[in-house]
């Protein structure tokens, strides 16, 4: 499945000038849909009606007041402060006020591109791999893409749920955009305003009418990331929207017809959430009408080399570097690793290798994990520690313990990933580790 990533909607806030004009031009060249506002009040008015994915605001403006206004009106849009010869104190003050980052002006193309990339994946949407489990997920996604039914995408972190959701949207033929709503780590009232909008006066900070994602999406798609984190009230409103195809803005008295299709992702077991009384069974039934499970990378070992070569070429090109092939040794250590962070972790490791490799090829020594350890060294430390000869004279209990500890070490302490590799439940893993700890045996700490 392949398509083009939707443009980032960037709002530039500041008095018109050559540097802001240059920033707008560079952002458009990087694939952004740019709107400009002369001041914070105009920016707020534009956000209420049209929304946005990213805001860049002049550090000479009232950045603190603007950010407070966003919080008061329940906007969750990221903000980057920027300035012309701004002092370090101004930049630090903007960050402390809540800005995600500071960008100097006149801008550099690479910095603008990085800001754009921070809120949306770059490049074409490709679901690479030949593993049977992935093929099943891809075929089901294609089968349901053109329907209007909700789709629930489940799987571990980094398996590509969001990417598959975007591919479904692109294959759906829908004319509207795909709008992403983060459900985890966001206050329930903010999620409510993001999804359903609110009327002027609905709460203390509601100084104007706000159009929510259901209305902004039109006939497009809404992607709910980590839908299991929704509050009970939001779950009820979402279920009503899915059943009735109407919503009410927060504080509103009349219903508004909506056409947006809903896709949702989850890394947690929603059936367990239902059993615990934390998630509605009827909502899960509605969302899970089509359920797509994204397999972990450890179940797709034959795809690791293919993905690594693809990332190496694409990321080198994106950074303006000459592509280099992966050596056989590099591919060997990549395929031997458990990848608890799945495809996302593999992509990050290859990106680091592309940047630090100095020879004609990417070697095993260039594959570095996020904690700074070399994958080649970890592979060498664990490889062959339990050969057949080493098993003779050992008890079954000793062999089992060594297998669990080595698998856990390779997975950097991730209990879920290690359990999956070993084919045991997480509860069994925890009970085993508790026994080891009580016996004074060192166990890799959880990440």
C-alpha cells in the first residue's frame, strides 16, 4: 500500500517581514500548507475555524499569553517560538512558557524541514515486508479501506499502526483530510474540544466558537491514537457519533451532522479494559468491526534486512548523504536482535548508523541502540552462551532460567517483548522473575 502523506497545516504568527516570508516559502517547499497571521488574536481566530498541526510564533510577541490562551480554549497544537537575533533569555522564556522548541530567523531549510517532520511522517506511505502476518494485515486493510466502517488497529508500540491507518485513508478515496487526535496523556476536556468543538461560553476559557475535528474532517478520516485512554464521558460521546452520525459541540444545544470515518489504534488489550470496567463493551464492538493486528518485528525476521536496506537508502537521501549498503555482518546482528521497539526502533538505529558510518558500507559496529550500546557487542556477548555442549549436566530449571534472563537482556528488560519471544504469558514471566530476584539473581531492569 502506497500513497502520499497529507500536508502539515502550519500557522505562522508575526508581523509580515522578509524573514517570516522566507520561513513561509521554505515551509511550503518542505510540503506544508502555510497560513499567516499578523498577531496572536488573528491566529486564535484562525485556529478556531480551520485548526492547525503546528504554530510558529515570533518570540517578540506575547508567547506566554498566546500559549495560555491555547490552554484556556483547549487547543492541543504544538507551538515553536522563532525570532530574529533574539536573546538567549527570550528563547529560554518561550520554552519555559510551554513552546516545544525555539527556531532562529532567518531560518535554515534543514531546521524548517525538521520542524515539519516533527509532527508528521515524511515521504510516501509504504507498508514493506513479505511476512504472512503482515500480508494478512495489509490485505484486510485494503479490503475495508473503501468502506465507511470504523477500523481498530492493534499491536505493540512501533509496529506501524499509524502508518497503516494513513495507508487505509489514502486507499479509501475519501476527499477530506486525515486528522490525528492523541487520546493518551491529554486531559479529557481537551480531547472533547479537539473532537467535538465547543460553543462560545461553554466554559471559562471558551471565548469563541471552536470547530472540532469531526466537523473539520468533513468526509475525511479521524485517527484516534491510543483510544483506550479515552474518559468514560468521551467514550459515550464517541459512541453516539458513530451510531447517529451527529455530534453536539461542548455547551451546544443542537446537533451537527458529521461524515468523518473513524480509525483507532491501541497498544493495550481493550478486552481487558472492558473486563476492568474502564472501556465500554459497545464502543469496542463498534470500533472493532474491522480489527487489524500489526505483528511485532520479531515475528517478521525475514523482513528485517529488507526494512533496514530501505531505511538506509531513504534516510541517507533525506540527509543529503550518499547511500551505503549494509554489510553482511551488519545484517546479521540486525536479524539476531529482538527489537522490542519494533519497526520504529529499527528505523532509529539505521538512522544513527547512516549518520556515524565512515566506511564504504554500514558495518555491524555502526549499529548503535538508543542507550549507546553497540548491537554487535551485545550480539557477541550473548551469542553461543548456551551451546548444546553447555547444556549437558545442567538441570531443566537452570536452562530455563538462563534462557529467560538472556532473552530479557536482549530485549533491554522489556517484559512484554521477552514473554512474546519465549511464548509465555507476561504473568508467568513476572512470577519467574520474582523467584529469581528472591534467590538473589540479577535481573535486567524494566525500561
